[in-house]
């Protein structure tokens, strides 16, 4: 049961990291294209990035706790 939970949490971590990498790539291309740092597109990307980053960190903490048991 523990292995299954750890596997599910690791999938969740990878899922969020996939989004984080994708959002960062999109933000970098917007900045290279000359978007202002205060643009609405960058603001929304930052909100999505923060959301996925928080979820990934929580999942990593849960994985570490489960791995120590």
C-alpha cells in the first residue's frame, strides 16, 4: 500500500513539474517577444505558476514524510 501511495504522489509531482516547465517556457517566450513585466498575460502565468509550485512542494513534502515511515 505504501509503494502505491508513493507512486501516486510521485506522479502528482511530475504532473505539476510538467506544468511548471511549460509555463516558464511560455513566460520566457513572452519576455523575449517584448511583453511588459506588468502585462496581464505574465500576471496570469505567474498565478498559474505559483499554484502549481505550491502543489508540487506540498506533494514533495508528503512524499518525504511517507518515505521516512
